[in-house]
C-alpha cells in the first residue's frame, strides 16, 4: 500500500525516473520545491524503513519501543503529532505498518481513528504528505483505520509558530484516549550547536505539552555523525535530562544515549535493490497509573 502510494506521488510530480535511478543522498530536505523533490525521491524509503524498524524491532534491541507503538495505535481515538513531518514518511510508514499487521492478523483490527497534525517548514513537503495519505486512504479504511489529517506550516525557530502547532494538535484531537508525539529526521537541522541552543525552549515546550497530554514520545534519527556525535549528546546532556522529569520515571530509562538497531531493507520500487538502515531512537511515555 505504501509503495503504491509512493509511486503514485512520484508519478504525479514527475519524479519517478529520479527515484528509479538516483542513489541515496542523505537525510536533510529543504524548503524549496527542488529540494523537496530530491529528498522525496532519494531519502523517503530510508525514512520509512527506520520507522518500520522501530515498530517491528526484529532484533529485540529497542526495549519496549515496539510495545509503545502497538499500544498507542491498537484502536480507539488517537491524537498524533508528526513534527517535523516532511513529506509524511514517518506517519505514513507508521499507519501502513499497523495496517499490514492487522491484515496479517498479527494484531486485532479494532476501529482506529487517527487525528493527525503534521507540521513542517516546507509547504511543498506538506503537499507531498497530503497526497500520500489520500492515496493510502482506501487501504487504511479496509483495515478499520480512519485518518483525519491536518497539515500546517511550522517553524521551530519561531515561538508563536510552535505554540500554534501545539494548540492545533489539541484542538484537532478532542476526546482521544491516547496521544503520540512523533519526531523524525531532525538531526540534519539541529546538529549545529547554535541552532539547537536557539531551539531549546521550543523543544522543551513540545515535551511539556506532550507530558501534560499523557503522550507517548518517539524521536527517530539515522545513525549519522550529525545525530550520534552532535545532536544526541547535546540533547541528553541538557534538554532530555530535564524533560524526563515530566514523564513517569519507569518509562525514562534512557538517561544518556539513544537506543540503536539496524537492518537491511528492499527499495520499494527496485526489486532486489537493498540498503542498510541504521536507527537511533529515544522514547518516553506518561501513561496514568
């Protein structure tokens, strides 16, 4: 389902030939139409693979992370914040994986309403994400998954923009039994110390809102130098050590470093072409009780 939707968006944006021939070119997208197209064609499948690896955890290296995803998206009404959402790789891969597990009768197919708020600085990326979910809608409905998306321009470096995004998450997902904050592929932007320092208060605000809403948080990055040697050490030393106090202590065992795993995945459009995917992940939860 996800591969078919991916191909459909590539065809509608005249980027299929690029995706069929280009090699992987890194994790960082951009605001422009050209940068968005390049990233979608060359890095989208790797971003999806990391999210799937976090849910499935085939090597049992990610502690309770898989259970946190499956518990949150087992059924009922869930408010999902995907920020930055980019072209929708993380939330689309999450929904597609839950749907496939239901189709294979690995987990029950209880009715699931997902109230998704996606925020990103690129309007072109948001357009891709919206198209992708439209093409997946029927397949998701067949597995009793009903997605209610709302995409918004979001600039992390702007105080009002961040507060508006968090308020939209609250307004868009009323009466939900669970909330989930998904952050992925931010290290390309945040690894520079000046940017991370400037964004620290807005990131703290996002965690505070997540804690108050008793949310599960999953932050997923590649195992690049930008993530492993720059962003994560700075985050764990300062911000994450502080915001962990907002969540239940039993769910915050990660005190100094992310969880890591790796696998091989097949390119969704090129049968037999395989790549390595390397995941680093931080997760927290604040379930009542």
